[in-house]
């Protein structure tokens, strides 16, 4: 009796064709941008709770606990005041140098810590990424939320410093709210960029302190911004005056320091336009850039 061979209907098909035939999809496949955004919004409570937990645990092993959220920028400001204010005598060029310096330090550290921690947002959460399915953008956003919560406490201290050094309370103080919101959007976008790059280039975190130190000196944190025009070619001064960290620092000084109104690097209108442009460009661009690498995170 002759054997009748049963033909395999899947023979000769490639893996892609087999997956299509049986409705299989790639694990962790990148969804369309609109779907990804909706899923990310659905995880907003997770991001909020996770950021609060990170804040609570960040200083749990220290005796002073979360007080270090304030002590760290204050200590940095004290060191910079000693060097730039007293030794280099920069306080003579600014009416209220202490408030001027503290505003710059507090605002810059918000961006600095968010970006620096963002470089390891993926690599430090590989266990979570491989165990759960969720939009990976939640991780760099959480990094920024952690720093934002710490900034809010620092802003209370900064308000006290500003008042103690003789600045009056004006309606312009209300402008600090949109200033911080624009900076937060900018930080989220930049943190997403650094998170994706940091996931590929693991040595990036070692380089970031040098990058951030250079950015600090280029942002008019420690000395009058007018020095750029005095010591640099016009084209170089223009580039530095448009850098986003300097823009948000100047907006904060415009909001809080009555004594600094005549020393702004640009008019308030120009600063607001630049601050909004940087927030939109980096916020949206960083989000799209991170989304395009969604399938890469946690693999290999």
C-alpha cells in the first residue's frame, strides 16, 4: 500500500510570512505615535506614584533625609558665591548678587540633574522594562518629575532668599509658573533624547559631568551675562545668549528680581519667544526621537 505524504501548508514560507499568516506580532513592537501617546497618558498615575516613591527613597539612607533637596543647591550657591562673588569680585557688577546667583543655580540644577539622571533612565531600569509592558517614555518622564518635585521645595527656599536680600514681591512673581512649566517641557524632551542615547552609549554618563559643567559656565549662572558681549565676538555672544538654560534662568530672574530688570540679556518678549520655541522644539522632538527607538529598549 503506497504511503500518501501530507503536504505541509507552511513549508517554504519565511518567518515574516508565517508571522503574518498566524497573526503574530513582534514583542514590544512600536505602536503608532498617536496610540503611543494615549497609552502613555493612561500611565500618568503610575508615573506620578513612581516619582513620589523615588523622591521619598532618594535620601532615605541619610540623617537629614529630604532636607538635602534644599541643602545641595544652597551649598553649591555658597561655594560659587565664595569663588565668584568674593574672590573674583563679581558681586560688584550685579545689584543683588546673592539672589542673582541663587536663582541661576536653582534653575540650572533642575535641568542639570534631570538630564544627567536621564542618561541612565533605561539602563538602570532594565529589570522593570523586561518584566512589564508599558510605554518606555514613562521612565525619562518620571526622572523629570522627580527633579520637578525637588525643585518646588527649592523654590520656597529661593523665595525666602530673594525676599531676605531686599527684593519686593510683585505681580511679576506669577511669571515663575509658566517659566518653570516651559523649562519642564524642555527638560522632558532633552531627558528623552539622553535616555535613548544613554541606552546605546553606556559610557555617556561618565562624560556628562564635563558637559554639564561647560554648560553651566556658558549659561550666565555665576557672573553677569553682559560679560559675554564684553569678552566674546558678537556671533559667539549671540549663540550663548540663545542657549536654553540661560533663557530659562533669565526668565526666572525677570520674574523674581526687581533689581535685575535692566540687566536682562534680551527683552522679556524675546526671552519668552525663545523659551517657548525651545520647549516646543525639544519637547516634541525629543518625544518623537525616543518613540522611534521604542523597540530597542531592554534588548541585547
